[in-house]
């Protein structure tokens, strides 16, 4: 009996689940691993910011590569380079050539992968099902996040960094398998984006990057510190929070597709503000920090679904989804890098993690306002 043929969107779901396993079992430990190598917290955040800023600088390379290889070919190249970056990480022992090589390779792999991913996803989505399909993709990632962080934490704590990160590198390569045979969307040689739409989307993603920097990158480092810098405890806390994340994305996706997107904003961004306030209060208390992590995990796919559904709709309506993705991803890079560098400066000056976490509230307010205005003009994302 022949094996069932996966639809393009099913391939996306499967790839997204595997990629989320890589991020949750390896990617979330990068800053903590640098701390375990003797980096200060500000230095670890600054190193992550350098990866993100290198993506911003290198992004113009994506277009000529995509014109030559197609979106899928560029994405798969990014997958391979990201695998190399994970293989390099355990050999970084301090500031020096290996750190610079790791940061550079991570930047190249990240810019090829994420820019292509946010162009491939809207290209393969089905019209009229944007909220549902984004929410399923986010829920798939969240379900994987229940197991992956615990696996990554145990691998690092028991096997050590070399076996752990080489395993993650192999898993990163395996994420390409579901996409082999999927459609390879081409890129128009010439296309001009609507300047107003591009500027709106870039500002929105700038806010999301800043919010992610505060609520995810900085918070994960704060959680790692509050749990005594133990990889297994950190991974277990993130894993326990994954259950909440799977539910949140499906709730918001349903609200969007049933014509109640502005309800989704109230739910998602109200919860995001509360989660950030709780994190600011709880980072020094291990039990409260785990509770805050659970709420934060619930919020991440909710806000991602509420934001990505309209962004993907804008991308589908634009003359070129790749050029649209390049513009928006650039905004995210600047927002996230700014949050990390501001937080690194605050920590270096003697501040606790509380202020770096709470400054993300400004980004939440800005994004909720921009999305509310967009949904008011266009109440569906079909």
C-alpha cells in the first residue's frame, strides 16, 4: 500500500514541530551555556544580540539566493548552516576566534532560515484559514515544547555539551526531511511593496522583536539564574510550561477565523502584559518563576497567532512574500537586539533582571494598538 502523500501545509506542520524541538532542546540553552563557560549575564546577552544584528546586516543576501534556488532551497540551506552552528557551540570556551565563528555562522544560518520560513509559510497557507493554520503550527510547536526542553536539559547535564549539541545539530538536519518534495515557491525578479504596508508591518515586527527579547531571551536567562544555573532544572521548568502553550494558540486562532479577531487581541495581549509583570516580580523566587514561565508559555503562541495571522495575510496580498518577509524580519532583528543590548547595559550597571523584563510592556502596548487599528479596518484575515 503506497504511503500517504502529505499536503504542503501538513509538511509545514511536521517541519515546524521538528524545528521547534531543535529550538526548545538546544536553542534556548545557548545563553545559559555561555554563562556556564564563564561569560557574565551581560556578555551572554550581548553575544546573542550580535547574532541577531548579523542577521540584519546579512539579510540582503537572501534575495539573490532565493531568486536562484527558490524559497524552499534557501530555507534548506539555512537549515544546514544552522546545524553547523550547533556543532560549533560546545567548543566555544570564551571570547576569541571560535566565538566569532559561532556568532557569524549562526547569523548566516538564521537569516537564511527565518527569512525564508516566513515567506514559505504564507505561500503554502490556504486562503480563509490563516488563523486556524497559524494556530495549529503554533500549537504543534508548543506540544513539542513539553518534551524537548527536558530532553535538552538532561542531555547537557548528564552527557555534557559536546554530545548534547552534536545531537541537536543532527536533529536540525533532520528537520529538512518533511520539506523534501514540497513546492518550491519562486520569487519575482522585480516587485515593489506598498510602502505604507511595509512600514506598518516592520514597526509591528520591531515591537514583537523587542517583546520577545524581554519575555523570552532575557527571561530565560533570568530563569536559568533563579534555578541555580542547572540545565536539567531549567529544561524541566520550560517543559512543564509547554502544556499551557498548546492551548493558548488554538483559542486565539479560533477567535480570528470566526470573525472575532479583536477579542483575540484582548485575550492575547492582556495575558502577555500580566505574564511580563509576573515575571518581573518572580524572577528571584524559583517556585514563582516556574509559575510565571507557565503563564509566559501560554502567552507566546497566543500573541504569535494574533500577530502572524494578519502579517501572513499582508504577505499573501503583497507582490512578493519574500521581500515582505525581509522587511518584517529586519524589524524583528532590530527590536530583539535592542532589548538584549539595553538589558545587558542595565545588568552591567548593577540593575537586577526586573527592569529589563518590564520594559517589554511598552512593546506590548504598541503592538496591541497597531493590531487593533488593523483589525478595525479589515476584520478578517482571509
